[in-house]
C-alpha cells in the first residue's frame, strides 16, 4: 500500500474537529471548528474523551494543553442548535439522543476535573457554556486580553451547567449568583478578579507559546514549569471593570433574595444618583433579569445555592436532571427558537414573568427524575 503523502495527511488533519499533537512531552489538543467558535459537537466530546484517556495512560506525556483554533474563541459552548433539533424530533434516548450528549459531556468534564496530570486551558477569545466546562477543570486557566467569558444559559431557558453549580461556588455567593443568573460577559481581567482564571496575559503572547514549550524542562515541578511557559513574564494584573462594580453586586445579589426581589432592588436603586458606569450596570443587569427565562432564573438561583454544599459529582447529577426537564417541559426549545433559529428575540416564556413562577415548579425542576441507583451518572465520583 502506498504511503499517504505528507500534504494529504496535513489536509486530513486540518479537516478534523479535534487535533492532537505532542510537543516536548506535552500533549496539545486543539478544538478545530473555528467557523463555529469551536463549539462542541457530540462527536468532538467523544473524541476528547478518547484523547484524554490516551494522555492519561502515556507515561511519556507529562501534561495536557487545551486550546481553540483561531484567535476568536477557545470554545463557544455545546452545539445548541443540534440539541434543539434532536429535542424537536423527540430524540432523547439512544446513543445519539440529546440526553447522551449531556451524559458524555459531563463525564468528560468530570474526567478533566479529576485528571492526575497538569492541565492547561488557554481561555483565549470566546469561552462560554461547554467551553467553560472544559476550561474550568484545568489546573492552570490562562485568560487573555481577548477573553470573553460567560455562562449565558438562562437567556435560552437552560441553567449554567457543565459543572457550573460547582465551579461558580468557589466564588463569593453574590458574585456566583450575578455571573450565573445574568450571563454577564467577563473580560480576562474580570475572570482573574472573580476566580475564573489563574492568569491573564496579552493575547499575542499565546501566539508563540510553542517555542517556549519546546525550551521547557520537566525535571522538577511540572505545574510550576508550565506556569513559567504560559504566564511569566507578561502577566496582566490590571484591575478589570468587575472589580469596581463588586459593591453593587454584593448589594443586589443577596443569597436571601429571590430573583423577583433582586429585580425590585435594582429598580429601586435606579431611582438614586449613580455614576455612568454604575447606571449602565444596573440597567444591563435589570434588562437580563426581566428578559431571560423566569423559571430558569429561579431554578438557577436555587441550584447555585445548593451546589455550594455538594460534591462535583453531585452537582453534575443535579444539573443533568434540571437540563432534562428544561428541554422536555421547560423553556429551552422556545429560547433557542427565539434567539438562535428564528432570531425574533421574542421568546414566549411559560410562565412569562417572575411573579408567576411558583415555588413548587422550581422544586419540580430540581427533583431528580431518577432514583439514586438508576441515575445515568450514578457511578460518577466512586
């Protein structure tokens, strides 16, 4: 059999949605759908799981780097349109059903969180939803001057999942509620401020990181050596916008307040004098909390508070149950239709307002559809 020419091999590799190579004993896994901001398909999730196991069992590999192709995004999240289409077709069960996508994604995220070798995530550009699920599992999370981080799920009738009820719990409760409920867009320095990044560097610094990787020595503390490769000497320590607005976040996102009460608090505060930046924040926050799915805002608030007392595995199990209810009997399909399919930006939420959301409905979403031993993620964390 004739060998495949090198140029043909390169072309085949370029067509793959996930690329893999090893540089100086460090595995580099690249999400390679730049036109879709590297959004995760089910096939990509499965491929990532295979590659992760390959890295785990290869004694010649000392660390793993996750990156996105192109300068615009690390990963914009899961392929929501594909999930929507499966939901419309009532294709929940089976290997290619929408439920299996979430099961496989959560298993991958859990494996990354518990990975024994140092893991670096380059959160360059857009990093949202499923991208955060991958990135927040890393032992070194590198944001950049181009980073745009968000968990915008409530906007489309879902909750911040992929472990968000766990990783947002590492933040002060008010900040966790603000980020999780509003889907606020955070810069690299904002992410550093609230604990969603370990470092922030100029975006162009990452363009040449492989040369630094080639020169690195792995004789001592591998994690410390990786930090030198990706962070020193150009760590950006400038204070982000979020740091200056933290007092407002703390004032309004009190854990004792239901979302309906947070809205009332924001409206009352707008009656007072504020700087331009403060007023803009109040208006944008109010806009989000009065236009996103009322049910999922209240469910998300409760899930974020519960997650603070749960293990990582318990959080994934809770999230899977909520996601299933949101897709089958909640606002997800309507949210995706309004914002991503028809794009009329006029979702018809049910119920339409926060005041109509009943406590019993919130508790229903958070009640597991499975008995403990029958949960699809029952073995997680064992």
